[in-house]
C-alpha cells in the first residue's frame, strides 16, 4: 500500500485506553496497511472536559504535548476551542452560539496544520469535524478528502446548525465512505458514495479464550450507549430474573432490576469476552425511520453475528434466523423474544467468517481512493481493486 500520509479528523478521543468507535478501527487498519496516520480529535472545549472528565481525562496533557502521543502507531493530536458544537437549551441560543461554535471550530491551530503539511488524504469523520472541512479543503487543495459517514447527524441528534456543514462535506468530498446502503440513500450524496461495510477485529476475538461469566449462568450482553432504550433493558431483566443482563457502556441507572448489571465505560478489549461468551446479544435501540440504517451499520450487531449470538432487538431491525424481535414498550413481547433467542443459542456453532476484518475495510477504502488519483498519489495509495 506504500507510504501515503493520512490525517483523520474525528470527535472521538484517540488517547490510549479511551473507548473505541469504528473510526479507531478503520484508522488502525489503514496504519497496518503501511500508511502514516495522524488523528486529530476535535469538538473539544474546557466546558466538555469539565462536564465529562471521565471520558476526556488526559486531553489537556495531549493538547499541550509536542510531539503528539502515539496510539497503535497513530500520532494523536487534540484541538481545543472555547466552545464546542453542542445543543443549547433555547433555539435562539442555538442560532447565536451555534454560529460562534462553528466559527471557533473552523480552523485548526498552526501547530497542528504544520504537522499535517504533507497529508495526501484527509478522512473527515461524521460529527462536529465537518466544521473544519471548508478551511482544510482551502489549505490543502492537492489532498483527497474522504467523508466517513458513520452516521446521519440528524439521526443521532446532532445540533441542527451542523447539518448544512454535513451537506457541504458530503457534496464536496472526493469520496464518501458509507457503512450502509440504507444510510447512503438517506445522505443522497450522488455518485461519490461508496458503501463499505463495517468490520470486526477478528484476531482479537480469536485469541480470547476466557469467559468472564460464572459457570452455569445464563448471560445476555448489551454493548454501547447510542440510541439505547433503558426501558427495554429493564423489561428484559424483570421478565427473566434468572438471567444476568450485562450492560457495557453505561453507569448504573435508577430503578433497574438487580440482575441488570451496569459495567460503565470499559475498553474495547474488555468487551470482547463479554460478547464472545454470552448466551445472547441485546440490541436495545430506540429507532425511527431516519435511524433504521443502524440495522446494517451497528458494530454491536456485527460483533454479535461474528460470535453467532442470537440477537434480541426491536421490530425496526429486520427479523431473521439470528434476530428475535420485540415490540418496544411491551414487556411481554421482549420476554417472548428473549425466550426464543435463548432457545436458539448453540455454544458450539462456528464463528461467522463472512464478516470483513478492519484490514479488509481499510484495504477496500484505500483501493477506492487509489482510483481517484493519478501518478505518484495513485501508486502510494495502492492499485485499484479490479474485483
């Protein structure tokens, strides 16, 4: 794949031991394929650090660090602004302070742009990183710009003033990588959209051999906190008191049955045994038509499927031989779905080998980028995929 230089802009923290999202896995896959990868965490402010110190600890140190910290062979910078893009309580505040947040988040500091001077490819991850797109496009006219549409900003409840910025990134990127065909239709980006599914860290699952669960117990796992339905978790736990429901990604919630165990935020490696050795996976999403694409792009669903777990999910997730759906808000329905899912469980079933690894995902993306370029750029980013 050569030695192309890739810069990733994302809201996600690239500090060591921070929780991982798909952009971490994609960036690491690109790095393993021989590219020099730099990650810039944006959407940060002193206000955010004060509000969520457990998630952003170490950010201030990394903000002042030179040279930057390296994580998984990725150089990690942090950009800080006075106000980060966020929801304000009143719409008039959104209009006023939203414009200010965008203005303050429109340009990276000179310290960082100097370090990015030889970037061949910018990957702009969905989120408030879209605010930097126009200025980076102006500063680096020779670079290729890829928008990584991991989510629809409207669907995940991003501030309304970011939606026009998302549109600018989609329509002016050289390529939009999308993990779901349903999401591609929502984004309406035209011919520059390429659907590349999410991946799984195959090697990490394969080397995991120790179960975290006591012998003889029945365990259902739920990972992640995006669009989560806490009522569904409570209903499931209440309807099956003999089962342990392990929720990874959330701290303890009020009014929950004692068999619903909240583990808080844990590292990705810590989640692997909980998934691999569970009896079933719970995908308690609160979905609507705008977020139905999650059925195709959800990392938790992919990991459940890789481990051949029966999946308990709301009706918006298409039913199948491994998916047992329930009606939201109906405790009897989720109780029946859980019973059917546990009856389907087979601990000796082989792992699902049809799912891509993150190196596969990164390779497909780099080959597609290679087709955009010519001459030296094309050679450094790999030959086009002729399959």
